[in-house]
C-alpha cells in the first residue's frame, strides 16, 4: 500500500517536535554555555568561527566534538554545512570568518529560522559512519541549494570496536542522539529550524533512522548519553530533546527481536535447499520459527485503516497462509506490481539494483554523491549471515538481464514456475494471487535459517548486539523455539549442542560497559518497542510526526513484514503522515518508484515536513 494519512493526531504520547519547545539554548553568551555544559574534557559550544566557500556560498565547520566526554574521540565529531544566506560573516586574518545568524537571509521559501536540518545515517549493516575530515561541495550541493542545513555526524557501529571502546548497539543511535542534542544546544549559533530535524538512511541506516524516529527522549538512552557528556540541558537549565520531526527509511533492517521468525514465515517456509533442506534440524527450526511468527503477529494486534484487527490464520497447506493480515500483505504486493505497471514503459529491463549503503563519505558505498539513486548491479548488499549454507546476499531473486518487450511477456516470465499473477490488458492491471508464488519468483530467501540471530552467532546482527567483535544472541523467539524443541532437533542432522537454548539465555544476561544487558539494548534498537502496545516501551517516547518508508520489494535481506508492520504500527499509534510504498523490480537499494532518491527526499521534506 502507499499510505498517506492526514488526520488529527490522537494520543498525548505523540507530539510534533514543533510543539515541544525543543530549540535548546537561546542564550547567545558563549561563556555561559561553556560553564553550563563543560566537563574536564571539553565544551559543547560550537563557537562563531566558520570556514567559507565563497564560490558556492557555504559556511561550514568540520571536526566539532559533539559530546563533552567522548567515548570514541575519532568518531564523535560532526560537520555542519549552512547556506551562506543564513549567516553574516566577517573575514578574519587567518582566512576564517566570524559569523552570526542573519535572520533576514533566505533561500527560496526558507530562512535561517525555518530551514530544515538533515542528518544522513549512512550505516549499512549497522556499520559506523566515519566523520568528515575535509570539505566537498559535491556531497552536500543538492541540500544546500534546496536551502537545507546539512549535519554529518560521525557514528560508531559494529565495525568500530577497539580496545578502548565498542561500537555495538546502542552506540550508533546514541551518538546520533547526542549530535541532535548538540545542534539544539547551539541553537543560537547554528541556523536552521530545530523543530524540523530530519534523519535519513538505507539498510542499517534506515533501521537506525526508524529507531531515531520512534525513540525520541526515551529514558533507555539516558545513562548512555550521560556517560558521554551529551547536552542534556541548555544554559538556562532547560531540558534538551533528541526527538526529531521526520525519518526517511529505505529498506530498514529492523524489528530484530522477531526478525528470525518473520523471515521464515515470509520466505523460508517456501525454500527447500541449503539450511532448509529436508531432514535437517534447521529445516524443522525454520518451520517452528514460522509458526512462532504467526503467534507474535497476532499478539501485535495491528489494525487496518478501518480499525479492524488483522490476524494470521491456519491453513491446510503452508504455515498460517490465511487471515486478514495475510490478505493485507498480499494486497501490498499487488499494489506494488500495479504501481510498477503504471510507472513503466515497455520494453523493460530489470534494474537488478542492490547496494550496501547510501554512497558518499562516511560509510557504505562511495561514488562521490551524497545520495545515489541507483546501486551496484548485482552488488553485495548485506551479508547473508546465519550459518554456512546461506544464499545470494543482497537480493531475493537471481539477476535478470532479459529485456521484456511487452507486459504480457513479463507476466509470462513471472508465472514461468507456476501461475500467481493474472493480467488484464484492457485496464493494464494485474492481480497477485499468492505469497508463495511471489516469493519463489521475486523474493527468495537469501539468508540461512537464523537469518539475524544465527545459531553460531555469526550473523551481522549478532555482532550489532554483541560485545566488541564477539557476537551475542538476542532473539527471544529463537530461545523459546529451541528450548521447546531441543530434543527433536538433536535427532536431526546438523544439530550441535552449542545451538542449545541455554546459550541464548546466558547471552541475554551479559552486560555492557554501562551495565545494561542484551535484552535492554535490543529494546533500545526496536521501533516496535515504542510503537506497539504489546511492548513495555509503548508511549514512553516521543515519536516523529513525519515518516517516509521505501523498500525494494525483491530484497532477500528481510521480510516484507518488517516494513509493513512498521507502517501499520505508526498508523495505529496515531501518526498522521506516513508515506509508505514498496517498489517493484528493485532489491536492497534506495528504491523509488520514479525519480531519484535525493530529489524525492528533498521534495518530501519541503512539501511535508517543513510545511
């Protein structure tokens, strides 16, 4: 479905950032700031000295430490880029400029007070985002020319573990929250609307953007932020917020607690090779996980747009392939295909677009652009994870280089292994009749059983939730399923005693440097924890009022249920602006129905977020 709801916000727990008074410090006295938020190791004032690109009219500062007590000094710096119209500067003898906010300056309809502030989150696979060390106009040009303030914050990730600090969850999002707080603390020195802060990312970055959008001011983050000396109060003693106005999430790999189960219900139950080969313990584990997902999905109690609760029901064949939730999922797939038919002129050659990150500096793929519209054909995407026997990483269907001359020829290709799409040429519309047909044709399981929390702790997300470079178990559904079936699994091929439920139980209790266990940290990184009433964190955070979610529907990296449930949970929570669509013919990439990602993001921020 492409979901755009514009109704009055319901419920006190969701509040627009613009209503919170979150602009931070309003005192322009730098000395006062330093006294209020200075520790033994640093100050949180950005100061008034800027570098200036006269050719492109951009003021910028690079390498500004955004916490007073850095946990990772080589990562926790940010760069700020501001359209020249928003500052009034005087050149200093060393070539820098002393600049103050110019309230009269404007770029298009934006002023220094109203310009959106955007934060890229280029963290594929929950990797680190390196801080910028040099200026490049090419990276930021589209945003500056649109009148936006662009903030690139260095963020720790799963690949930034050293002897002195870790990058495991929740440090990536914690660092991002600290950077948001830093910008608010310096509200009188950094132009831009602190009520219109936007984060955007793809893959793991899309997931962390979703976490940022759902966990504003969550108390779970407080001990981590305080350990860094993040800006918690402004110079007057007023609490500073880390809530944001909007989240743009491409292919978010999130909702990790039940991701193993979702993957097997959505895709794994239709696979018969590798770790899902008949007679193996992993095949039975796949079946049991898929069954457990149905129980979880029904417990969520998600409702459709009319307020009717949706369910998965048992069926004679397959695992819970019936009920109103199943029908809803198939309808999303159906809409995606019909949008494709509306948007596409034949002859058509599949894009085969997969990518690991957003491109540009700081992480992921790098082609010099801040937000590429495509990807790397046949590229790597996220690692397959799990244990040996995984499939093709990144995509969910084999690379297809065929050029289809007509829609009929393309539909015949989709149905080559069994009919699951019907097509009416007169109306140029199609109908998807089964999830199984779609998955086998377009979204094969590319990861092993235990796709996110692998039995041997080697999946990408095991390290994300791990301790340094060592992976840890984190998925309660896997613990429960294995505990209930260990005796049966032990009689099947491939089982190892190391896979026992006891290994999950012991991992869950392991604490990090702040003293929090894996379960606590997993909740911090789960948007559903804040959005759905089946979790303890429901309505205990400030949720962003604007969301845009896009996924390539053929990706094998995560289940369709991931993004569908996120959109439904936001709708049920009371969020009034959710722009959600799955994009046919694309995989794990910054998928867009038409146009390119950068242009569409900027247009959305202008037309929706900053209105």
